C-alpha cells in the first residue's frame, strides 16, 4: 500500500526506484515462490507496469517530462525539468570549486549568481534562492564530499540493518524489515529530484519512520534470540 501510495502521488521522483523496490521484494521473498511462481510474478508485474504507463495520468506526466527535455535542448530553461537541470549544473560547478567541505549556504548563492553572470547557467535561474532539487548535489555543493558521505551513510546504515535482520525466519520481523528497506530505497530515488532534508516535513518523515521501523526490527531480533 505504501508503494502504491507513492506511485499514485504523481511525483515522478517517487517512480525512479519503484522497479528496484519491487525487485527487492521479489528477491527477499523468493523462498515462498517456486521457479514458475517467480516467473509468473515477474511477468505479471511487467504487464501491470506496461498497462499503467499507458494510463492518462501517468502518460501525461511522462510526456511532460519529455517535452521539458525537448524545450530545454531548444534553449527554453524555464520549465519544471529545465529549472532543475540548471540548478544541478550550478551545484556541480560549486562542488568543483569547494570539493571537500562545500561552499555553505551564503557562498553557494553568491557562486550561483556568478555562474549566471558567466553564462554557465541561466541568468534568471541563477538568482533563485531555491535548493538544488537534488539532495545528493545539494550536499555536494553545501558540504562537499564530507556531506555526501554523511548522506550516503544515513541511507545505507539503516538499509543494511533492515536487510541483515530480514534473514530472520519470523514473518512479522521480515515484514517490518522489508517495509524499512523499501522505504529507504524509495526515499533514495526521491532524493534525486528533491532536497527532502531541506524541509522540516521531509526530515521529520524520514527520521520518524526510519527510527520506528528500526526500533521494531531490533526489538524483534532480540526477542527471537532470547
């Protein structure tokens, strides 16, 4: 239901790693499926995916993305994806100037305006005080390699715990761990198009959900060992 809710939200960022989440679930539950069952399930998911892509709402969002890219290649930067691409370019230029610890918020904005004056990014967009619309590039530009490493650890350590504890035989424990792992996978994909941790709501959602699921996972593991 969580995966379905992410898909129905209409956010393209939530769709990026959706196939990876489904593959992870199929792989994690492979012991419940015989070979024919696995093939049938994969075929079913492919058919459902193909049908879903053709639905008006999804097709419209995909067409919008392609149109934005076409307009961007023609020099029209002020579109949903065009603005993102320009902000990504600005973040990369800033990272190249401050690769280790990043530029920080104030200097990042100054550099963004400088890139606009030099014609490296759209001059209008260079005055935007928005985040980079990509958490990975946001951390690279603001905090450099140190910041990106911290972000990756923030995602991979909980995922590693969920994945390790998922090997326990309890169905309740496996369900909790798979929920946690899928949450991390989908969040990792969403961060490609949104700097979620620049928002209070994004930070609280990730922290609260992850801590609750980790607490359940670790507690169940201890109970099963005792």
